[in-house]
């Protein structure tokens, strides 16, 4: 975890952001851009990724690369990895008022394992221990475009990255019951995706600040400070 000075701004109650969608949609790019933006605003922020690089997450990652895990074994490792992640990173950061940005979270488990034939409702229930994000960004993109991007960056699609699987995953990301889901068209530029995400986040932060602090100068200052973190973006329609 990062170390932070006492001067860092915090968001009342913390802010949990999950970035989801099929492969090639730009999740890591958006996560990095949001991290930079929050850091520029002087906000306490931590970016993480699932599966993690802990012992259980590495079992999943190695299995994805080598194709050796059966479906139930993979889900078990994903859940164990997420439990450790929640207990050691996510909850502690949120309790300190930090922003936590996740590059994949439990919706990815439900979408990818659901696309492989497992029951989506059961998968979501298995993750009921995990804090619900304030915002789940689903970066929506056509599977063919996603695969082109994967190949364009010099990677070889893994066993989950087929047109058929990604099409089913996309359908699940867009249809599963996620109350805080916000869908963003990921076919545009990095700037356009970040702008749309930032608009959503400013509203969420304003609502959280007002709910916990009332409509106070403190709450307004927090939103104004964070909103000015990416002044060079075109905020037009």
C-alpha cells in the first residue's frame, strides 16, 4: 500500500471505483488516468488490480496462461484472492477516506465465469462479502475491436479472449444487476472516456460529501478541488 502524508485530501466514507468490461476496452488506461487525476488533486488514492499478485491471484493468472484450472477451482481461487484483497487493501483504505480504484472486481468473475457456463446469481452471491463499489464503470466495446486492440499492443489473446466468449461477457456486464453501473462507450479517445468517467465521479463525490457533511463550504471545496484536477480536458458536450 502507498504511504500518505497528513495533507492528503480524503473523501468522506472513502470512494470505491471498479472498472469493468471485456478485454481491450481500456480498463487499465482509465485506471491509470484516474489515479493521476486524483493524485494531481492531492487526494488519498490507491490503485489495485484483480486478480492480484498475491498467492491466490497468481494461481488464477498462471491458470489463465496455461489452461490448467477447472471452473470450480478457478472460482475458489478468485474468491480467496478477493477476500485477502478486501481485508488487506480495500477496507483499510476506505476506512481512512481514500479513493480505491480497481482494475476488475467481482463483476468480472460473474461475467467471465458466467460466460463459461456457471450461474451468475450464484457467483454474485459468493461475492456478497465484498464492499459494493460507489461506481462500477463498464467500458463497452465491440469484441472485434477489443481483440484488435489486444493484438495491436503485441499481446496474444488468452483462452478467455475469443469473439464468442467476449460477446457473452459483454452481454453479462450490461445485463447483470449492478446498481452502481455506469456504461461508457470505450470506442472513443482516452480523453473522451476519462471525461465521461470524471463527470460521473464528481456527482458521486458531491453526493457523498453532502450526505455526510451537509451542504457546507468543506463539501463544496472538496468537489471543486477534485474537479480542477484535469483542467486541460474539453468539458464540452
